[in-house]
């Protein structure tokens, strides 16, 4: 395997670029071998998020109530400031 391919595989496995940049060929091979031996040679999977429609609906309702409360508070304080002038 070429040095570039070893570096790319190490990056995909989650090894920081700073650590990879300082490795010579032997160290690259050793690092890759350790990852393969421990089963950590697979790419880091992107986080899969699943949102329950009911939970999402409740979150949206909460955000709407929060926004309405903020606007109500803003309107009261704005009105209060106008009256005191």
C-alpha cells in the first residue's frame, strides 16, 4: 500500500492529521496494522439521527410557545418604555 493510501486510510479511521503528518512509512504501516488488528480500521460513521414525528411536533410547539412568550414580553416592555417618555 502506498504512503498516500496509508495516510488516507488512517484519516478515514479517525486518526488526526497532525499525528499522521509526522509518521514515516514504517510508522504508517505500524499504525494501520494496529487499527486493523483492533478492528478500528473502518471509517468513522456519520451520526444517524432519527426523530420521532411526535417528538418533533412537541418540540415545534414548544418553540412556538417560547417565541410567542418572548414577543409578548417584548411588546409589554416596549409599550412600557413608550408610556414613560
